C-alpha cells in the first residue's frame, strides 16, 4: 500500500474515531509501527492531525461534518415508520430540534437490500452521524458486520446491541431491555397466582431478547412455561385464522395454562376476541398480557401490556450521537451501551385471578 493511500485511511479512521493509537493503526493497515509513526509525523507536519503519545488526535474541534452553518445533519435509518418506530422517530426528531440539528429519515421496510440503498443515500448527502436500527436482529449481527464497519461517521445503534465477536468493533447503542420486559410480564402473572403460562411470540427481531427473558423467568420464578410454535394471525375471521387461535387456546388448556403472554398487541387482541367467542371469561378463565402497548388499551377488553420506552429511546439515542459530534477529537468519549427498562401497564385483561381458581 502506497503512503498516500495509508494517509487517506488514517485520516478517515481519525474522522470516525476521533483518536488513533499506533498499535491499532499498524494492525488495521498491515504495516509496522515504525511505518505508522512516520506516516503520523508527515500528517502532523502537514497540519492534518496532531501527534500525541502513542498515537494522534485531530488538530481542532472543526465544524461538524454534514453541518449547514451551525446545524448538523444526522441520518436515521429504521425498519418502519409506523407503530413501534413512530415514537422512536418522534423522540429523535424532538431531540434533534432541541439541539438545532436536522434529521434525515430512511425506511428499509425490513428489507436488507433496501436498507443498503437507504444507507448509501443518507451517507451520500454527507451526514455528520447516523442513528441506525437495522432490518437484521441481534441474532444475525455477523451479516451486517462489513456494512457497519465501512461507515465512516459516528453511529449509534437503536434497538440493536451488536458487538464482539459478531462485528469488528464496539458501537454505541441504546436499546430496550426486552428480556426484562418478558420477566416483568411473567412476574406479574405469577403474582396473581398463575403457575403455568402459555407464550406466543410474533416472528420479529424482538423475540430474540424475549426468549432470553422467558428462560430466566422459568428458572428464577419457578413456573412452567410453554412457548407455542403456533403463528397467531393478528386479524381476520377466516377459518384458517380462527383455527390458529383455537389451536393455541387448546395448547394452553392441555398444558394447564390459564394465562398467556402474547407478542404483540394485535395478536393478543384477536386472541382475546376468539377466547371470548369460545365462552372464556377474561381474565377469570384466561388472563392475557400483551407486549408492545401500541394498541393494547383499545382491545375489546383493555389489555395489560409491557410498554417499551420508545419515545425516550429515540431521544436518548439522538442525544448520545449529538454529544459525540460535539466532543473535540482529543477528548473522545467512551463507547456507551444503554439499556432502558420497559414498564408494565396493568389493565382489565389480567385482573386478580385467585390461586384457588387456577
């Protein structure tokens, strides 16, 4: 690799990280530490960086890349702009406005190819930083490693916690502790006397963390939990939809479960309707907790639901990114992993079922 190529890579890495270490650069560039020190000396002489003990920092806290005057532009890429992510976007937007920043939105529709296109467009306009909630969940982090590591502006992940060994470096992230949310729901049902509980999870990235919380709950709460393989439809009156709900209710009956945790609201609401059509009293005969709390309160019987802090998540992620952008290069901040706790909103769908009824 020629010196000019190395210099460009060094400066790009400096823009990304704010501070460089000789050992890290030598490993990244595949050259000796002596070569790196010589490159840093040349760049220092040219006024493009400032050498410090063990590495280099930027020369000055220059205007943020992607700024229009004093207004930085930041990108936000999300899988959807509706339901769950509506509040996430609103939170980020409110924070950006408060800090005098401009937000540019890209929506992937949970399509990896579309996501790549949106990333390229948003980065192409020269944003200063990026808020990113990828279409891929934490269980598929390795598939996006190369894309993440190629982004040359600060990135804050939202609702994703990618890290070593799946990606090349650690990223700032702000996420909901969904495992805690699952524990919160199950702990509430146990407090009402339920010792056997059926669980139905929507096929989404959130299920990755919910399963972890469910496993911990089974061990710590001493309850018997059954995770159903049935794919519950969110709506519909057709025979197939009805049969799926009946199948899950039959599984719960066979298991001896008089309560269920259902992800998400729409699936739980339709299940509630079907249970009532079959003559079950909610919550006396069958208690239900939903997960997400987007429309849970609007169900025919208002659903107790776990509510992730979606608005606060968008606010916290945007605030973290903007703080990073305003930090001088020689004062690079530590990488942060923030987990926000959801709350349980108790409604009529899981009232005080007495232990002697179970």
